[in-house]
C-alpha cells in the first residue's frame, strides 16, 4: 500500500531561515525519501500543524497546493506502473517519479489498446456491450499493429513518440496500403471511423491515468455524407404485396418488413423476444429494448404490419422473428429486389433507413420522436434522414404557394 508523509529537516536551514520539506514514500515494507524542492520555517510548519490547519498566509496556501500536486504526481506514477507491472518496487517508483524509467517501462500505444479491449471484452461477456463492437476495437488494434511494424519495423511504439507525421502516415497507410481479405485500402468514411476508435481507446487511457494526452486529437478527417438508401412507398408496398413460393424468401421478406416498421438494426431485431413486448396502460403494445451498439434505450410502438409478423412467428420461433446471419439475409434480399423489380441495392440496413424516412418522417412524425425510436445518441444523426426527404420541404412550400397564389 502506498503511503506519503511530508516532514522537514529542521537541522538544515537556508539563508531565508527555512528548512527543506521532504516526502517519505512507503510502499509495503520499502521506503524512500525525496526532496520536494520546497522549504518553510520550522515554527510555521509546527504552528500550522504541517500545513494541515486553516491557513491565512497566501504563501502557505500556495505551498500546501504544491505539496498536494507533488503527492498526486507520485500516486499517478504508481498507478501507471501497477497497470502494466505485476510487482512494483520502491526503486521502480522512484525512477518513474524522477523520469529515469527504463525504456521498456514507458507507456506503449498497443499496451493501452490491449488493456482497453480486455476491459471491453468483460462488458461484452456481461451483456453490457455487443461482440460486434469488440470486433471493431480488435480490428483497430490490428491495424495499428500492422502499421507500426511496416512503417517503423517495431512491434510497439511509445505514446510520447506519436506526432503529426505518425498520424498523417497512418491515415495514408489505411487508405492506400492496408490489406484485409484481399482488399487493399480502406474508404474515407471507414478510415474516419477507425480514427474515432483510436481516440476512444486513448481517452480510456487518460481516464485510467495511463497517459496524459490523446495523440489522435490532432486528426481532423471528416465523414463524406452520403444519402441513405431507403425504399419509397411504392417499393415498400411492392415487397409487402409480393407472395413468395420459396419459404426462405417469404421468411426474409417478413424479417425485412419487421425492421422497416420498427427501425431496429439486424442485431437488435434478432435478439428480441416476447420479454421485449410490453403493453402500456392504454392497452397499446410497445417493443422495448436497448441498442446493442450503444446501450441506448429504443422503444417503438407496435404498428399493425409489425403485429402481423409477430403473430405469424409467435409459436414457431424463440424470438419475435426468425434468426439469420446478416450475410445470408443480404444475399436473399438481392433475390427479393430482383423479383420485385427494385433496382436499389437491398440490404438489411435499408429497412432501418426506410423506417426513418418513408415510414416515420415521411408521415409527419416529429424528428425528436424518430430519434428516440431509432436509439440515436443525438438528433444530428436523425437529421441526416430528414435531409434526404423532399416531402417535408414540399409541404412547407405548398403553404407558401397558397399564400402567394392570389
């Protein structure tokens, strides 16, 4: 256990008549004394009960604050060591405080990544976060690992050595040189999202007192906003009215429509059970759950098309709808698009976009309510859907046309 006590060496007096203040640092059975670089007259040290009494002199208030910062620095250095070293000795702590640590003991970038991901894995195991998010963070660590190995020919790099050149070179590597499953390079929006992951992980490092600043804060890449693909009313109706003789296509159609009328992402939709189906005081049914991606509550009223699908699979499935992999779902949706004469690339996420646009915003549902049902972290995410709709603009313009048409 770490313990720090301040004392003065009264036998030593400087030209101002003051004695030097030392810190006795005890760790288990080991101890070391260190100079604080501060001094005070012995009589004032005793009169103020070692600066623990109420202080009136401004000089002594400043001195007390300096000693508190000195102690805080020692505690922070100790926390840095115990995060990466099983047994911390007093000699190691002293070297860390004096800034003469061995190179191997300096905080390395991948060490922070691995500690974050290890802690995140525990949250996934307890059900707090999704395994997809953990996969994303593990992929981020792999990208950094591959980059520093290829660019600097090392297995890790100290946080303090990361500069603007490192960030610029990393961005270039991700966009044009990184390789995954035979594909070379990562598109701009994905690169920006990876840098967001890097920042998140290093912010965790700051919170855990592993590092002092986030080296990725200098990155200022921007997402290139693309219009979300969604179905029009006619396209949605064409799928809804189509009856497929092949059972797998009929099942996929219903699963897709379920997301069109609830807005749930694939992972959330597949995890829903009757436990998520709640009836309120007015007798209306709701689906209530937390989004796997963000943990944010996303409650959605059960619309008639949703209820029909729930009723269809009520006695044959464990969940509200059947389960299927995202890969198979998208492959079958391509068949459905062809059979329904829809030229758009149909994926499961198109259903979520359709809920936000055609089903809700297009029918006059307030954007704040849509944002809540979508489980968005802020309304700016929902505003993106509102921008791609011309209907709300036309409604307002029609009112203006009527006023001007005299």
